[in-house]
C-alpha cells in the first residue's frame, strides 16, 4: 500500500513502524473472510482492510478521526484472526493499537461513552475495586430486565444497551478472594526442578479464582516452585484495548519491576500465565517499551521468560495421570491461537490426560468476549457467542475447555455444558479436585 507520511511524521518511531506495516498491505482482502465483524455485518468498513484504510487516513492526515472511523475501529475485537490469515505479514495488532491511541487523544467521545470507558478502565485492572463494583452490581442486577435488549446500533453501542450488558455480566455468585492470590511462595512437592512466577492477573482473581488455585496445585505437583510476586498484577491489556496506552505502559512497568527483582534475587526460570489475553500482552512487553531506552532491555528480558501454562507443562509432561474418558471440545481463545500461536500444546496435554479432544468448527472465529468488548459492543458480542456455542454443541462434548477465563465465562453463559479452564482439567487428571463447573 502506498503511504504519504511527511518526514516530520516519520521522525516519530511509532508512526514510522505503522508506516512499514501499512506498506506491507497489498489490499488482497484475504483477511476479510476470517474477520468476525465482517462475517456478521458484511460491511467492508467492518473488515480489517477497511479499518486499515481508516487508520492510515487518520494517521497520515494527522487529524482527529471522524465519527464513522471511530465507530468501525471500535467494532474491532482485536481478535487478530486477520493476522493469522494475512499472507503479507501485516501486523494489524500494532496498527490497531496505534489507531486506538490516536482516537483516544484526538477524538472527543460522547459523554456517556467517555464515562463508561473511564469506569471500565478504572475497574477492570483492579481486583479489589472490581469486586466491590460487582457486589454493588448484584443489587442493581434485577434492573437489567427493564433496559432494552436491542438497539439501533448493530453493535449495541448505546448507553442503555451497554448498561443492560453490564448488569447481565454481574455473576449471580461471587467467590471470596483466594489465598493463592496473595504474594507468597509455594514450594515444589518433590525435588525442585524449576522456579516460576505465576502472573496473578486481575479480573480472573475475582471472576474465576479457581484457575490460579488449580495452576498452583498442578505446577507444584510437578515439582515446580511457584512464586506470586509482590507488585505484579494486571498486564495492561484491558486499558490498552480502549486506547489508554500510557496506563497500559504503567501496568507493564510495574510487572517488569516486580519480576526483575525476583529474577535478580532467587531467580526465575519462567513467568507463567494462565489467561491467554494476558500472555499475548506480556510476551509483547519488549515491543510496547521498545522506544523507551530505560525500559526496553528490561521489558525484552521479562517478555522472553513469559510462557502460557500449557507451553510450560508440555515441556514437563504430565505425571501420575488418572484418565477421564470424557469428550472435551477445546475452544482455542483468539489470544491463544492468533496472538500467541499456542495451538497444539493444550490439546496434546488434554489428550495426554486421557480426555477425548474435539476441535470446534469455525474455531478461528472469536467467541465475542474480547475483554471490555462484551460490554461496549454487546449485540455483536452476543451474536458471536451464540454462533460459537452452536458450533461447540455440534460436536456433542461432555465438557468445554479453554485457556482464557473471559471466554470461559462468556461461553458458559450460553450453554448448559460445563466449561472449565484447561488447567483445571489437567489438575483433576493428575490428582486435584474435580473442577467446580463439573460438580
Ligand atoms: S482483529 Fe479481529 S475483528 Fe479486528 S479486524 Fe482483525 S479479524 Fe476483524
Ligand atoms: S490479508 Fe493482509 S495484505 Fe491482504 S488486505 Fe488483509 S491485511 Fe492487507
């Protein structure tokens, strides 16, 4: 694609990188076939190619984006299916992050939009605040039925429709804080073979505390010492996806600082992540801080240690398996398959644990969760969830497994089939308790 940036614009490192990405796009449109929003809406402006044109125009013009440009970029799930499909290697992730940051600093959103985004950006990365908000949300949850279930916008991006989605997303039951989510060291069950940090995450601690509990049991049972490092927490992705780059970088630096202290102290062989969305972000810290001379090497060092829990466990192999002859439909989260390219490892582990593993038709299409997206574009999110559930149910599984707590909660809301984290199933098969979803 031809670009027309000025030399002054290209003196900015991020713009220079985006220009290189734009020049790789040959307009072929292969990416449109696998883009969930194009599949649903059939509008070129809701396809990767359309969004690339919009981002190019706003960056080249060095101007405030138009309302239409913002609307179509907002509808992007950041699922990255387009990156998997693109034959030219266009890094859409970096481009859309740049576009979203440009929108954040150059566009004035409607007051209600600013308010909701501000609330989400404040709550999502902070488990204690999120817990309180959900407790209050439970009181207001009955009001959801009084709010509209549809809207004039195909994404559902109107104030009342979004408020309904937020109330509907409040869980009926909320487990208390888990003791594993406090900074501490969990010793290896046998002779220590590795020492790893477990990323505590943020929303998962509140919405699915059983995942970190199962991870600690699984890793320590396989002779790993696990550290929950003081000062580590949210990866920054939930604010990055609403264009708040500076806040995302602040979360990244906090984690890097905490883990480097541990690396320089007792040492770490890996940083283990069990939420694939966070894994994609931590693995990208080197890029996120590439223009910061103080942080870039530290960020690259930490990113180099980041592993999804399935990558780590496959290196180790499962010990003392009690096979469970159940059929598992494996849902590969977008951040797992498109973001991290971790595709076979979780399925291989589930098979090694004795499960019968089935792939899901249209497995490359997002389930519609995508972090804050489920709340900001609730109707597109719901349509994608229902499509995903229909595809999963077509393989008639006993259980659904996934490696991202957001997908798990989202899919569970649309089916009666139990949904568990891959780690919970591996933990169960190697001596841990039956996952709560199966009880
Ligand atoms: S990230 Fe997903 S939703 Fe966004 S343009 Fe690419 S394929 Fe479409
Ligand atoms: S597939 Fe790649 S090169 Fe083709 S239009 Fe999409 S982003 Fe551009």
